[in-house]
DNA sequence: CATGAATGAGCTTTCATTCAT
DNA sequence: AATGAATGAAAGCTCATTCAT
């Protein structure tokens, strides 16, 4: 009836998709995947059930797309290749890590929540494993550069530590000494 | 007057209860709480639906009793008050921790699974927090005794590290370098 | 082991039966038949499930025996054949009716509750019908004796009125003008 | 923009809702509320379980909406404000009452059935009480106009009588002398 | 692109009843 | 006479998903 250009359609598509994904993140990251219903998402997004299923094949597809979107956004973030000084780089990693945790609480909660759904979502654990391996290699490389003793072992410790802190922060949130830990780590691992 | 003595009844009760709890642990710790149905539990336990509800008010009560039983069993385990030498004590903690993780994989998976069910099971996070605080104090005390530098900070790191290792082991299991980490930690923290 | 006479057994039987029936009346007459469970009855009576089923074949049999016991107790009550004066007799009927309603609230509630369970308990409506026919004949007879105009019609009205008052009292209880109605009826129908 | 107009949806909604409510009335008013299952209703209505719960939050909500719909329909019916002559008005009330009872047997059975479910559905007794008070005032007013002796008392009698007749008709139905009572009442209370 | 009516498999839970002792 | 463990059919309800328009 009313002619619309391809771009307009594209924009509308993207807006609706965005609305749905935002709502899904909010809900899945707050109440958890299993305790959030498609009806919840659709209501919060302000779209109809039909439209939701127009964009996403099913609930699992929705969460899959959501996770991949999130990962694409934050992937490059942790490792800033512009920095050359390894000490600076390590400090940057710590800072980025803590900031990321604070800023995107819902997102990390969601990921942990999904990964802990046993049986379902094995792909998420695979993804996490890949990322861990990357981080491991990257951090070991830095530790070598700054002559840290036993860099291979220390890298393993650090990566486990990152997950431990994330996990504890997600569980205990306000009761958790996150800021303190940030200082502790920087003091311990980064020369001033 | 009574054709079955109270003791007999008590024994029967305990046996049935045990069968159900074992089945529940197996399932909840493998497929997760939400993905296991009461029908699954009852079939695996080899009892009827009615009997299950005779002993447990509902699904949540079942998991609650299960968790409390588990915690009571493993509570005293981590900290052996018989050991006096702090170095020995620390080494013992590491060894116990890794052994516990390996031996009771299902149990720890269940606890992590429950704690990650947002909204529901907040009491489990509370329980975990309490245990973390205890561990924190206990480990700091040991670190002081062995003159480890900045023991307060290091205790926080260690406790987070424990959770990180648990978490990663639960997620990556066979792909995970658990044995390696055990050696690394003992080498790093315990004088021979 | 300990020899008991037949009488002793009989007494024990009767006591247990009585306990159960009392509990059943209390519950069925308060929460209704469908909303009371056998477990409720057994707990309130302080006996075991097995014993209950030893005395009563099933839930419906329990309520049947209960109702027949009640009816046997109150049947002869309404019509006092000792009184000869018809005016006195009519007054007595009114008085007895209101007193009965006040004293055995639970019992009448139970009967109304059962009769209103459609499909089930048709025998109770049959019983009620028989009683109504009896009352009709009896009251018409009295009205004839006191020369009340159109006694056949008036008897029908009175019998319906009795049920109407019972019904309204059962539903509205404390809000209901029962005492007032007693006076009204006596004033209207009985010469002083 | 929208392939089905709001009116179309509204019509579909209303039709389905009506189908369900009709089925519910039929069943609840025949077998009683407790003895009718949601599956029964859904089958008789020819809709799916899901749709039923799409329109009604739960079984109690279904019966609530049903009752309120019924009451809204029949509320104004009893009292015809167009009639001025009090004798005519009284006669009209009797006629309407008996007609209503005959025509909407199921509805009145349902109301009585619900009101007799002790504990649950207290709101229905409240509703009934309100209606009784209204009827009381209205009938007294008429009795005053036609100079009936002691109109206040007689109104109370009449209102109880109405309930008594309803109740007996619901219980004894075919065995009950309903037509006879209609004539009796009109003859007794209405001047020709 | 967008709507919401419609479906039904599958879940938790209840409760009358049986039975070995 | 008396116990309470054990059963399972059947109930109410949820929710991902489909589909006609």
C-alpha cells in the first residue's frame, strides 16, 4: 500500500530484532533462561508472538543469536593490540576485565546461567573453552615478556582466577569485594 | 499392639528416602534441576510417584533436603583440625579440595546448577557465601602462620581460585587440566 | 497376649468408630465433603489410615454411615407425639426447628453440602424428599385441627419456608435474623 | 498494517469465550463444580486446553467470570420498574420468579452448588446476601403499598420462602409441585 | 511486516485406596 | 485391633510453537 524502500524495511527489521534481543537479554540475564517465557520476552519487547517467531526460529535460536551478538561485541575488547608495553598490557587486561564484569553483569550472568544448564547448550561450554585457550596463550605470552617465573603455570592460575572472580561476583554481587580484588591483582602482578 | 515396631518403620523410611535422594542427586547433578522431572526421579529410584510425595512436600523440598544432606556430609571434611603444621595443613587443603572435586562431581555440579538458577534458590547462594567467608578466614590464618606476604589479599585470591577451578572443571571436565593445576598449586604454595 | 472380653473389644470398636465419625462431621460440616481428605479425618480423629479403612469401606461409606447416624438421632425429635393440643404442637414444632438449626449447625451444613453435590449422593435427596413428604402430611394435619384456612396449601408453604430459613441461615449465619424469624413465625401461626 | 482488524479479533475472542462459558455452565450446573474437570469443559466447548487457559486464568477464574456474566444478565430482570400498580407488581414478581427458576435451572443449580462449597467461594454468599437485602427492601415496600399487615415480617417470610422453593425445586425437580406453589402464592398474596 | 488465536505434550501435584505386618 | 508405607489414576496448569489472515 505504502511503498517503502529496501533500506527502510531493513531498518525496521533491525529495530524489531534489537527490541527483542534487548528484552531477551534483560529477562534471561535476570530470571534465567528456563524461568523466562517467550511470552515474557514478547511482552517486554512490545512485539507480537508472531513477529518474534518471524525473526527467531525458536527459543533456543533466540538465545543463540543473542549470545553470538554479545560475543561479537565483546570479543576484541579484552585484548588491545595497540598497546606494546607488556606491563601496560597486563594492567589493561585486569582493568578491562573488571570493568566488563561491572558493566555487563546481565550478559555474564546469562552466559553462566546457560553454561550451567546441563545437557542443553553444550556449544556454550565449547565456546567458553575456546576463549579460555586463547586467553591462556595470550596471557602466557605476556607473562613471558615480563619475565614472570613459571609463566605457563601462572597463566593457568590467572585464567582460573578470572573465572573464579566472575563466578563469585555473579553469585554474591553486592556482598562481594570486587574493587578490592581489582587492586590486589594489579598490585600483585603489575609493576608500577 | 503394633505389628511393626517404630524402628522397623524408621528403617523402611530411611531406605526409601535414601533411594529417592540418590536418584535425585544422579539426575539433578547430570541433567540439571529444571531438566529433570519428578517422573525421572521416581523411575530411577524405583518408587511410585505417591511415595516420593509422601516423603517430600514438592520438587523444591526434595532438592532442599538433598542439598542439606550433602552439605552436612561434606562440611567438616575440608578442614582437618588434627593437623598442626601449617604447611602440612595447607597442602592437605589443596589435596582434599581436588579430591573432593573429583569424587563428588555430581554434587558440585548440582550446587552450581542450582545457584545459577536465578531468582529461585537464593538460599543456596547465601549458603555458599557463608562457606566462602569461613574458608577466607581459615586460609588467611594459615597464610599468616607460614608468613606468606599479604595474607589477607592472598586468601581472597586463593578462595576465588578454588571457585574458578571448580567452575572450569565442571564446565570442561575431561578437557580440563585438573591434575596439572593440583601440582602447580602445591608447588607454588607449599614448602616441601 | 492379653485376653480381652468380647465386650471390651466391642467398646474399643465403638470408641474408635465414634472418634472417626466425630472428626468426619467436624471436617465435612466445615470444609465440605470434597475439600476434606481422608488424611484430614484420620489426623483429626487420631487414628491411622488403616484403621479408618478397617471400619469404613471408603470415603463415601464413611459419609453414608455418618449421615444415617445423624438422621437416626434427630428423626423422632421434630414431632413430639406426647403433646395433644394442636396449637401447642405447632409452637413446639417451630421451637424445635429453630433450636435444632442452632444446635446442629454442622450437621445441617453437611447435609446441604452433600445434597448440593450433583450426581453423587442422590440418595440424600431421596431421603430429604421422604422427610419433606412426612412433614407435609404432619403439618397439614395440625393446620386442619386448628382450622387454618386452606391447610393443604399452607402446609406446602410452611415446609418450603423451613427449608428456606435453614438454607439462608447456613449461608449467612451471623448476618442472619434467625431469632427474629422465630418470633415472627410463632406470632403469626400460633394462638397465644 | 494489521491483517486482522481489532474488531475481528474481538469477535473471535467473544465467540470462543462464549463457547467455553456455555460449556462450563452446562457442566458445572449439571455435575457440579468439583466433579467437572477442565478437560470436560474443554471437550464440550470444542476448544483446546491451551485456549481455555488463554481466556481464563484458572478454574476458579472461569467460574467467577461465568457467575458474574450470569448475574449481570438476570439482575435487572426481577424488578420491573415500568409497572406502577403494586398488586400487579407483586404478581409480576411471583410470575417472574417461577419462570426464571424453570428457565435457568442450571444457573441456579450452579449458584447453589458453589455457595454450598464451604470455604471456597465465600464471595458468592456475600453476593447472595446483598441480593437478599435488596429483595427484602423492595418487597416490603410493595407490601406497605398494598396495606398488608406487618409488612416487614411478611417480607422476611416471603424472601425465605423464595429461597426455600428454589432450593426444594433444585433438589427434587420433577417430583416437586412447583406449578402448584405458584398458584398458591398468587392466590394468597395478590388480589384479583 | 505483523497479529494473536489456537494447539497439545508434558509437567507437578493430589488423594482415595491397598496391603504386608 | 492397628499401623503407615506404597500405589497410580487423574487433576490443574504451563508454555513453546503453529498458522490463518
